[in-house]
C-alpha cells in the first residue's frame, strides 16, 4: 500500500494531475508514512529498512532523460576511449560518486577527486532481462572519466523484493541477467558493476550467494572489473549477513543516510554521526564492524529533508514532509536563516517561520560530512562516497573537503605529462617522439617534461624511463 501510494504521488506530477490533486496525494502518502513509522516504533527496534532515497528519487525523475543543456551525455557517435593509465597513488582511498541520469550539473565533477563514477542506472527485470538503460552508454561522461583515470561503474537497479527473489533464486533468470549485464557493460566499456537491489524480504538470505556467483562470472568474463553492492546502513531486521556480503564481492557502498525521512513523526538528522540507537557510528562499528574494512565504502548524503513542524525546537513533531533538499539549496537556506548545530547527532539544521508555520531543514554540510569521513578513514575503510554528484550544484565546499580528507588521487606525473592532463596518453607519446628529434643540448620549454634524467636533452635514456613508468601504471 505504501509503495503504491508513493508511486501515485510521483506519477501524478508527470501525468497531468493538478497541483491540488498532487497535494492531496502527497498528504495521503505522508499520512501513510506517519502511520507506518508509528507502527514500527510500536514493535520496538526490530523495524523494517526505510524507503530507499535511490528508489524514491528515481520515481520522481522517471520520465526524464539523461541530457542536460550544457553537457550532452548521449553523444553516441563518439568512440569510447579506454580507461587511461594514471599515476594514482596505489594507497589512495576510494571515492565513489553516484551520478543519476537526471543530474544536470555534470560539468562540476572534479574527476581528479573521485576514483569511481557510479552511472545510475540500468533497470533490471525479475526474469533477468534489462529494462530502461537511461541512454547508456553516456559516451561523453565515460570518456571524461576515463581520460582522468576514473573508473566508470554501471549501476543495476531493482527495488521490488519479490522480483529480486525471483531473479536471484531462479538459475535461468540469474544466468540470463549475468549475460545481459555483461554485454551492457561491454557496450560502454564499464570498469565495474554496482548492484543496487533494495527492500525487505526473503531475498536477503540468498543475496550473498548471488553476489559471489556474479563476481566470479564477471571477473572471468571481464578481467579486472570490480563488482560492488549498495548495502543498507543498518541491519534493520537482522536479515542481512553483512560480513558475508562483503566477502562475496569487491566492495559494499554503505548507504549511510535515510535515518530520518518522509515517514518520520519528528524532524531529525538524515545521517546522525552519534546519538540514539541507530547512527553512522553504530553502522561502522557494529553493523559492519566484523566485515573486512578493505571492502567497505561509507556513503554520505549530499541532501537533507524539509518538514513543517508544530514548534521551532529541534526534533519537533512533524505536520507534513515537504521533500528532500539538495546541499546547494540547504546551504543557502542556512546562511539566510541561521545555522544551528545539534550536538547529539553532530549535524546542522535551520528553521524559519512563514504563513503561521514553522519549517525545519536538516541536512549535512562540510563539517558534519568531514566527521563521517574521519570515522571511515580512522577505521581504515576502503573509502567514502556520496549520493549524489550534482546535488552540490556549483558550490565548492564538498570538493574542497574531499581534497582535504582524501587528497587528489591522480597527482601530475613527475615527467612526460606534456599536455598537463594528469595522465600518460598517446598525445604525450607524440610529444616525446617529437622532442627526441631535436639537437642534443637544446630542449624547447615544451619538451622540458621529457628530460627525465636532467642531462639537458630528450634522448633514448628518457624514452626508456617513459616506457618503464607507462608500463608500471598500465598494469
């Protein structure tokens, strides 16, 4: 019932339902959310996993295509370039950013600060066939990422628990999916696959075996590819074997958000670091505490939630859920109305009063996200990530935070990066060969990166150094 009403509210926006009708459906949905939350609280801590923001946002944007005015993701006539060799520090932490097909701010992505780009998504059917691929392959995005040495990870989505069960427990369906998703990855030269299957149901007892089989299959069919899973922040009903899930694949993107949301009866933090029974610290230390930390990526929210409330105080009773708010919007709101900091959860929020009603927006900013990054890094997790790229708009705070906490993972090579694009590519080879034709002792300024041995010219000795560096970072 809850799922159906959510879908109706979203579909009404796209199918001609008037504003008043949408508001009515939104009120109905909010009421159901509140009832569901009260019922879950009544049965104690053994409650269901919250609704997925990945699923809810996808429903809102169901009819959009992945084209933006200033960055056409669908340049299908371009040839896809392979992942370029880069001088990434082998010890650099993973930074995994989901990029939804509806995002309009792709020009702001700093590929020097992310290692994995999660292209969201291709939809999966329960019989193993694939549904809407939302324009995959996004040639221009893939080429931009590959040119910087950033891996492109195709995301496969299925949010129906019964459909997931049918897919992963039926060998014919499962094998059909394996073959279809492999071909889809090869179509766009994807460097890996992220499985985003979410919901509550009996499929959880079968998911680890499914992921192990999928990982083995793709490792064999596409050597070097990575296989990961979008995992819950909390083992809400004890249904998941999270350490076993980590062992079954190359990594888990832990969705560290949606602790509060549209179903909540009070305002509160989307991703509390501390406080209460469930928070990011218990996620890291308890729910994933016995999993291999080298397999874990802590996902943080680049968004928050907006409610109307009965009073101005923190965690006031909710009147209605107004929707999610991107970081770029929330940051402006906090500056306009005054930023509050809740010590219990170590997250920011702000409030304002209009039309005789209090509004509260709880979100995460550079300070609160930085604390979450610190926790993951201190526990030596594989890295961090976010849902989702583009929600920061043109603001630089969260990029600056990544550079501060993680660092630039593709530093300029010490030699031979003639075109200064932070990778060694065919253009650098051409520069090197041209510079080697000049007379000994004369090195034009453009050739200076090629003088690796500092002997005043570019010669065969320098070419040998180039070959050794290129071979090392091409493995």
